[in-house]
């Protein structure tokens, strides 16, 4: 018990929790934008992989780190546009299209990697984002190592939460996005483009998802390898429901999962010789499922989510 208490009181635990949560924050904000507009994007797992590969590949070819982030965002926007084309004007199944995007984005990322590096046995390394050097504040006990020992992408993720909240709560565009996810007929009656709003939301949301993938190769690690996404996209889908489509609660959910994951790593060190490692590996997912079950029944979901809309039909 004392060991667990020491874990929760350690600076490294909370710093790791925020670091692990960073790609989830990007992913859950992207999924939230898509679903607020009425489109479920199950392509997130593949878009994570595409963003990870595109960002890493751009930097490996000589681009600056931030240009690599831009390349990842463009890759995500491309797959978002494809998903939006299939589901918004054509009205195809959002489930089927999303799963197809996941398979297409994942397999094409692996294919491009193998095409570019056919004879490589170990992934080439890049110089990733480094923790920011904040004068004075980095030396503040506890707060300094937890918040000011992170890379720029973690701060971008936190800013993204604020930006998405401000967009949805304080701007006419945000009001229109929420309305198109609840009552697209009313939005159309106001002379706004339902297709345009949904298309833009899915592309922007997918770009954020891909930046979450880029964090894995350009901040958390320094290389691209198969299987590195490891189900993070599906966790983001669950976190949106856990958050009831609210950015603040989505941030809390992402950090909560990051805590679970950071805790299982440390528990493996403490009790790995007694308890099988697989028990610890599944712990964050089991705890996330429990948390989801506790709140999902009260979730206030967008009323037009998953429902295709065609202009002129009622």
C-alpha cells in the first residue's frame, strides 16, 4: 500500500501520465469534432498510424519537426476527406466506412514504409522533439517536472483542448457544428451547408487524430514501427462517450487513462515476479471499460449521430 502511495506522490508518475495522455488528447478532440457534427469516425486507429508514419517519414527525409507535424495533419485530413465523401454526401454506413479507412490507412502506411525501406531490419531513428527548457518555472517543485518537462506537442495538445472548447462554446461556427449533429434540417433551413459543416469537421478532426499519431514517432519515440498505435484509437472513441462529448471531460478521461497506463508500468516493476505481466497490461483497458460503463448510460449524445442526411429529404 505504501508503495502505491509513493507512486502517486512521485513527480515522474504524473509527468508520465500526461505524456501518455498526449496522443489520446489529440485523438479524442478529433473524434469529438467529428461526432459533434454527426459523423462517427472509426478510421481513427488507421489515421493514427498514417500520421505516425507521415510525420516520421517527412522528418527522416530532412524536413523540420514542425513540417513533419504538418505532413501528419495533411495525411489525416486526406483520410478524413475520404471518410467524409463516403458518409456525408453518399450517406454510406459510417461504421463500415470507418473500419475500411482504418484498414486502408494502416496497410498503406506499412506498405509505404516497406517500399521506402525494403532492406531495413531496425527502424531508422530521427531526432524527436525535446522537453522544453523553461527558465525558472522548470525548477518549481512537482509542477516544474510534471508540466514544464514536456515537449511542445504536449503543450499543443493542451492548447487544442482549450481551442476546441472555445470553438464549440463561444463561436457561431461551434454552434452550427453542434446543431448539425443534432438537427441538420434546422441548419439547412438557416441557409447553412450541412455537407460543408460535416465535411470540414471530419477533415479537421482527422487532422488532429493524425497529429496524435505523429506524437508517437516524433516525441514519445524516435522511429516508426508496426503496431505502435496499439489500440489508442479505439480508446479515444470510448473516451468521447465517457466525456459526453465535452472537451473538458475528454481531457480528464485521457489523463485518467494515462494514469492507469503509467500505474501498470510501475506495478509491473513492484510485483512483476509474482503476478503475470499480462494482468498489468490489461489493467488500464479494464479500468477504462469500467469507467465507461459507469457514465455511458447518462451520456448526452448528438441526436443525429450516425444518421445520414440528404438535401431535400425529410
